[in-house]
């Protein structure tokens, strides 16, 4: 009887999604319907609610480390891996969307991609989106890895990679793992140095993005762009 009840509930969740997408779903129900594909023949609502109690939001769940997920009662290796796969697939989806964009003339898709790419990292990364003459993305790459509060950036390496790709424009990015949503003096000085280096080679530095916690901030929008 219990199995039939669980099966009927799962079926109703999937029918709701088929008809209306996730409109009207509670956050625990989003996790619940996902977990039905990873955990067979079991009531997964308590697991979904335990996940939210521990990690507070859907973003918190998807950003959690695998071991943290495995510590949740009822969530084994396979289901923890499945939740990590959801985020990894979305990151790849947004990366492919970047590649297909006619132009990177709006920061939103860049911000969405960066948040998924870097939000759960506990060391500093520095990378770049390389664009062609029409500002279409031709490659997105992490170029430097650092520590909890610093990544050493070598402008020559960045410029060399830009020339290898025959890129005409750049969008650079880095993260602050500690969550400080403010560009440092070093960040602004590096941006100025790269603007000047790119200018001599007729390459345009389009923007610099900083990811801090759940925020992705544009140097252009925040007024941090060097004059």
C-alpha cells in the first residue's frame, strides 16, 4: 500500500511538471521530483526537506560538496552524484549558450555562467572569455589558480593565449572565495595594465567580472573601470 502511495505521488509530481513546468512547485518539491530519478521506490520528500534544512536554498544544495550531500540521511553516493551532475550539466548548457550567442552584448548570460562555474570554489581563479571581432565568444578558459585570497596573474600568458586564438576581444573574470564583493586596488590596477597591453595589440578588453558569494559584479557597471 505504501509503495502504491509513493508511486502515485511521484506520478502526480511528474504530471504537474509535464503540464506546467516548475511553476507552483515548492523548493522541496523541485528536489523531490529530481530525486525520484535517482532513488527508486522510496518516499524522497523527507530527504528533500532535510537537504533544504541543511543547505537553506536550492542554490545551497547544488553548491554543496559531494561529501556534505552524502552526510544527509537517505542520500547515498549515487543520488549525491546525480545532484552534482545537475549543476555540471547546467554549467555546460550555459557555456554552450555563450558559444552560440551572436554577441556578448549583455552581461546576464556571462553572470549566470560564472555563478555556476565559480560559486562553490574555495580558491581564487582567474580566467577569460575570448571573443571575435563581432564580440562572439570563441573560447572560455580558466588560466590561473591561486589560494583562498589570491591568484597570481601573468598578463603575458593571457596575451599569448589571446593571440593564439586570434581573439579580438576579452572579458576577464575572477572570484573572491571569501565573498568580499568589492574590487581590490590590485584588481583595478591589473585591469588597467591589461587594458593598456591589449590596446597596443588592437585587442579590446570588454569587461572584468568579480564573483563574490552569490553575486557577479561587472567592473563597468560598478564604476571600477580604470580611467
